[in-house]
C-alpha cells in the first residue's frame, strides 16, 4: 500500500504550481492519506492493474453490505457492474493500464443482501503507481428525488393518472418501437369525454367535480388493467386509453364497450348519486407510418362524431367519413368554378304509371364529375351549394339542361309526352328570380310549360307567404307543375298544402320501405299510406311513390291507389341516351 497513496501527484498529470499556497504547505503524509481514505464517506477502493482490490474502505463495505476486508483480491469490476457492457469494460481496462485518464459511469449495484443502490462509479489511475482509485458514490436519493419530481410532472394531481405529457411520451415511444421493429404492429386508442360533466361542476361545485373525475379514473383503470393499457387524463373531462400492441379493431371496440358499461353504474359523489356517460372515439391502425398528431386528430374527429351522433356511445373512426369532412372544404370552394367549367351532368330516372306501366316522366338528378374525387352524388354537394349560394347558378344550369333535353325528347317522340321533373332548392326560391329564370329557359328551349315539373321540399314551401308563394303561384299560372318532394319527412300538413298551387305529392321512400316483405307485412304502414293517398286525391293531388324497389311494392302501391312510382324496380337514374332508347323501343315496362 505504501507509496500508492503518498499524495505527491495531486490531480493526475498536473504539476502543482509553485505559487499556490496549498502546495507550498508541507506535504501530506501517506499515513494521513490512509486515515482520510478510511474515514471517507465516499466508498473507495485501490485496485491493481488486473482490477483486483488491494484495499477497500469502510464506506464501500457498507455500500455493498459486506466487510471491506472481504473485498480484498476480488475483481472490482464485478461488484461495480463494470463488466455489464463492453464499452465500459474496455474503458475500465484502459484506465487500469494507464491508457486513459478517467472512467465515470452510473451503475445499479446489487449487493448480496438488501436493496439495490444506484451509484456513480469513478476510476482514475493513481500517479506514480500501477494502481487505480475506484470510488463509488451512492446516488440513490438523488435518483429517487428526480424520479419523484418526474412523477409529479407527468401525473395529474386530481386523478393520479398519467397526464398529457406522459401520454404523448408513451404514444411516441410506442410508435417509434413498432416502426423500428419492422412495422407489423398495430396501435389503438379510445379517446373519451364525459357527457355533461360541466353541469356537475356547475351545480355541485369543483370539489365534487374532482371527486367524480377521480372515481371515473378508477373505473377506467380497472377496465385497462387486464390488458395493461395506459390510462391518461388528457385534460378537463377527457381521458385516453392507449393500446400499444393492438390485436385489431375488435379489441378496441371491446375495450370501449367495457368502458361504457363500467361508467354506466351510478357514482356516489358528495352524498349524491350521479349518472355519468361518455362519448368515445375509437381509432385503430397499423403503427408503421402513423404519426402521433395524426392519430390524435383522427381520435378527436371520431370523438366529435360520437358526440354528434347523440353522445353516450362509442364511434369507430371511418376513413370515408373523414375524407368526407376533409373534402367538404375543398368541394365548397370549387363549386362555383365547376359550374362554369360544366363539370356537372344530369341523369334521369323514370316516373312510371303504376296502373299501366307507362313512363310519364323522368326526374333529373345532378352528378358532379369532379376532376379529383370522381363522380359525386348530389348529397355530397347540394347542401354545400345551398350554404355557399352556388346552388343558384348550378340550379339554373340544371333547369336549362333538363329543359333542353326534354324538348329534344318531345321533338323526337311527339306522341309520347314526357314530363321532366327538376329539383329546386329553397335558396333558389328565395335568392333568385326563379319565375324569370323558368320563363326565360322555357322560351329559349321551346319546351311547353306542361312538360316541366318542379320538385320542392315541404320545408321549402311551408310557412311560405309573400315572395315564395307569389313565385309558386306565378309558376303554376304559367302551367308548370309543382310537386312536394320527400313528403312525409317534414310537417306532412296536407291541409296547408291544399292552399298552395301544388299538384303532386312525392311520398318519401321511408313509407315504401315500411311496407317490408311478404313474410313480414306491416299493415300499419299500408293503412297510413292508403289514408294519405285518399286524402291527397280528395284534395286533387296526384301521388308518386319514391324508392319502389320490388314488384311486390309496386303492386301494393298500385292497389292502394298511388298514381306513379319511381325507383330501382323500374330503373336506376341513367344517362339521357338510355331514356331516348327506352322511348324508341316503347314505353311499356
Ligand atoms: P330526391 O329528389 O328524393 O331524388 C331521389 C333520390 O332517390 C335519388 O338520389 C335517386 O337516385 C334515389 N333513388 C331512386 N330510386 C331509388 C330506389 O329504388 N331506392 C333507393 N334507395 N334510392 C332510390 P340522388 O340522385 O342521389 O339524389 C339525392 C337528392 O339530391 C335528391 O333526392 C334531391 O333532393 C337532390 N338533388 C338531386 N339533383 C338535384 C338538383 O339538380 N338540384 C337540387 N336542388 N337537388 C338535387
Ligand atoms: Mg326529387
Ligand atoms: Mg325525393
């Protein structure tokens, strides 16, 4: 030992500067050093070139739970865990061989008895000897404190659940691992929001609100525990359950359903029994190529759908519905230029006499051939067109195109008069001079007014006084027929309609669907339709049934007294040429 701790060197490699007062004092004896070594609170050992302990102090013995004398001649690398990875091991060898100044690392020591301790291990060569000094500092307390601070930072104090930060950390880690692992993994998320939580806060106070959140958190934790899923409070009354290794949609749906049923049991909070429900957005997809923000956006959208669909339910992410949401924006902004570019086209669906099978007319149904999204049905854009006002130029184009086509059929088949029925949106009645437009188009195309029918919905004409009523009256006076579309979905006020210049009721498809099949006839529906038809006839209206899909429906509608039928049983909406062909070959169905 002597000579190894003679204190001559100070810091390895640095010659003591002559002017420093400390160094000009007398040299510390090796005895004094030995005493300091023994008394130090820092665990230390002197090791030889081979890494065997020459001597260890009491502090190191205490740290390792052993008598320091028993450490003598044992390989220090073993009790300090320096053999655990090859980089540390080779750095350690270099220090022992004097090829390197210092090794510093953090290790978890595992003494034979007692708890493991986290330690900072430092190894430096001892100058002028072939030994090295190894010191081991217990940093468990520091680490514990750091861990406790991190826990506080990453958890929500109200529910004790992981908070938003931890949730995103775990989500990012899960996505990163699965991506690295080759991309076959899947990830799932239930994103939930309590329905009506604000009311609890407002009426019972924030204390009760917090207790309710705590109770909800416990039930969520119970649901997630069997699968070991992460439950986090993302803020307010929003929670998330993360399924890091999803087995598929079904697993997520089961989880969402179990959450729903767990929350359906009433809660006891502040002496009150509270009924709580949640809306849940469920997203499940391959982890590869999925980004955390994208996943959360999908979850957010899906949660919004669950709320919009009536709350207290889970809803599964639907890419088509999402695309719908995304394209709404695009469609809305490109509608007007599309009218100018004539990206629209009309299809025609026959209106057939139920008694004789004669095609009496056709309904013009608009389609949009969108350069990016392909052919779009009207339910994708008519509403948008109404919102933006683009329905006015679009409606004018539809009217002109349908009338031009009808005039051509009239000229080609003068003996088979065919009425063209054109849908008119509310806004066209209010925001444009519909009467002038119709008059102008009839004059321009030469179509007799009697071959034009305009379809308006009940809501468009109900309560109409003033201008709309005058317009309807003027159109009717001109000889144009007015039909009420989708009758039965609105007010269904026949008495009111009798005072308007309406000539036809188009019974909404839902009535016809209500007829059911031969095996399960629904006499109530038939009775209602029959009464409606009789009443309409009494008021001088003709009745068209929409959505006739089977021969049986056609037969029964005919028996009840409906005048005409429209639907897939006769024909889907088709291009004008197909109607022309039908007229050429005879109109009997
Ligand atoms: P609508 O006026 O009630 O038109 C009938 C709708 O029912 C059409 O859908 C038609 O394809 C569909 N249909 C026909 N037969 C059957 C059947 O047997 N079964 C079923 N399930 N459906 C059938 P489409 O073409 O998608 O039109 C939807 C709605 O869009 C129309 O309902 C109408 O309100 C509106 N629309 C269409 N074209 C125009 C237009 O040029 N202007 C305005 N303002 N609205 C239009
Ligand atoms: Mg219609
Ligand atoms: Mg309709």
